[in-house]
């Protein structure tokens, strides 16, 4: 899984020339003129929610569309998993989850493991996470939440200078804020189950689980609190550290449940509570861009926008609102079909990268690490330690022809090679089986696997598993070799 010295000719030319391009960047603030980096990660947003991906969307997303107009929109970008934890692990570490435990009662990242934070910090960046971590902490007693104080093993011990956020999703108790490695206030109170009477399913609408809550925590104020803290980090940085660049990783808790749109967004979309909340997500993106602009650093900031996995959006929702949250894809969150893991992915840096372009290159969340390493010209770690391939050549030239990567693994079930996609077993995930309105009427299909040619069948309607046994065998063997760390 090498990433640095593929496609030697034009690739190395891009890497060599990048520092020269950056040295001519408009209105830089740091002495080395390195670009700032902001990574915005939505939570449970569909491939077809934003207008730049789906002209027929029922949701207005002018700020996400602006990023696409000013940057490069990828059509074949993939999370490392179809749910929160493996997806975020791949993005932060540059590695596939493989056979690791996904129990977030402990930190999933080893103490000395490379992360996007440690990489950039080593190269002179101030680094921060504001938002949902969901990669575990060590030692917090979640069975006795009122006693929670220290939260070791989190972002500030995994390469980031600053953290403000939550341990997990906004529907998973206990509910409290964490700053650096301490609980801001321990969750000593209690909040009951919450839901919407009009919700399609038990995990749709304004749903969150009963549990412990801190006195200062209100579900409908979380996005505003994150914006406040992100603004504080950016302002403090530009006022006190303007000779250094920064990395801000901003993983939101929305549009994941609970869908709690602010009053100004209620009824503004044509896709119900979800669409209204998605409009608020877009507004948060716009406000974060405005924060960068006010601080005078927008021109020298690379912005990456994506989502961790697909939406919770059932066929009944499609019928009711005539809105296809995953666009032309099949599936949803937790599914191994494309709707679960193919993500909107936009990179904007108007000062240097091409504007308003689309790229069909296959890329993955794990590739962010290698791309950032190329941007800061850091090739100090072993090539085979990561599952990361730099897509910097595509950013510099959307017409770049060589593939960024030739294969891809999603969780431990999907192997992609070129246009071929193999799923070990059924692609159907647990959310539909457990929570769909029709869940009691269906059973998971016990099948050995699925095989699709995505170039001919991007909606995965024609399973070719029985027609190409040799291809199935080849891809199953390669999937297992990747899982075992052999390739």
C-alpha cells in the first residue's frame, strides 16, 4: 500500500513544484507560507443531499455548493466504513480499520500512532479538533457518568493541541462536553428518551436515547457551541500565532439524529425535519467560511468537506418527500452498497487549486494523510505503514490521468478494484433490518457475496456473483490479504 512514489514522472513534478506555488499564494499570514487546513465532516449526510451532487435535491445547500464552485468535487470518494467509528479512524490515521476492535470504551488510536494531527504538528502546525471524536478515550467510567472527570487517550494525546467536543454521537449518552482531556461539567443529571411523533422510524426525527447529561448541555445548542469554539481557535491563532499555519478538524454531529433544526430553518426545505436540519448544516459551513474570511486567512486555507457515512433515509422517506438522499446510489448508513460509504467530497483552495472542476478519481478517507504529507513535503515515515495515496496531483490538475489508487477496502467486507466491486456476503446493513418501518417483514438475505461492475451499474442492481466465479475468487483472496496486512 505505498503512496509516495507512484506515478513518478508527473507526480514528482507536482510535489516538487507545490512549494513554489505556495510561496506565491495570496495574502499569507505565516512566515513559511504553508496553507492552513480545515476539514469539515458532516455526520450521516447522503451523497445526493447537496445541490452540487444532485440537481433534484429538495434541500438548499448554497454554502456547500460554493465550495464546489470554488474547488474540486470528487464523484468517487469513499469512507473507510459505513458508520461513524471505522470511517473516522481511516480519516484520522490513514489506515484501514482492518481487524481492530471498534469498542470506543477505550482509545482506538495507539499512543505513538501517526495521525493527521501528529503529522501536521511535526511540521509546524497548531492543530485542533472541535466536534464529535468517536474514536474512544481511556479510563472514563461511562457506567458511573457522574464521576467522569479526566478523559485520557483522546485528541490532545493523539497529535492535536486542542480539543473541544463530545465523545460520540448526539443520540448516545452520556451527554457532556470535553475540553482537552477534561469533562467541562460531569454528566450528573438525567434526560429521558426523545423522539418525533412524525418520525419514519425509531431512529429518525428528533430521536435521542435517555441517559446522563451535564447541567450545561442542551442538544439543540451543540452546533452553535462548536462554531463558537472553532471561531475562538481561529481568532486566537491569528492574534497570537500568526507566524504558524493551523489544522482544524471540525467533525459535526449533524445531520445525524436528533434532527433538531433551529426555528429559522423549520419548514424551509422540502424534505421534512431531515432536510431542514441539513439546511442548518449548510449554514454552519457558511458561518465557518465566514469566520475564516473575517480572520483574513480564507485565501490561504485548504477546505475539505465530506460526510462520515450515508444517511438514515428509508424508502418511505423517499416516497414521502420525493428526495433521494443518496442520489442514484443504493443503500444507506450501515449498508455495504455505495449509499453507505460513497461520500460527497469537495476540496477548495481558490488561491492554488482549480475551480469548479469534477474528478472521477477513486479516493478514500485514508488518502487525506498522504495528501497532507505531500502538501507539507513530509515523507519521513515508511511507505508501507499506511493505506494512503496522495491525491495532490489531482488537486493541482483535475485532468491528471493516472489513478490515485487502484484498489480500496471498506471495513472488512468490501473490496474495490478498478470498476469492480466485491462484497463478502450481503451488502444489507443492520439499520434497515432493525429499524425500517417494514423491518419486521424482511430478513437478511443469506448469500455468499455480491459482485458489481460500477462503471456499467453504479446503482448496484445487477449482481454478477454467479456469472464471474474467477473474478469473485480473485477479489475475495485480495480482500483477505489486505485485511491480514499482506498487501
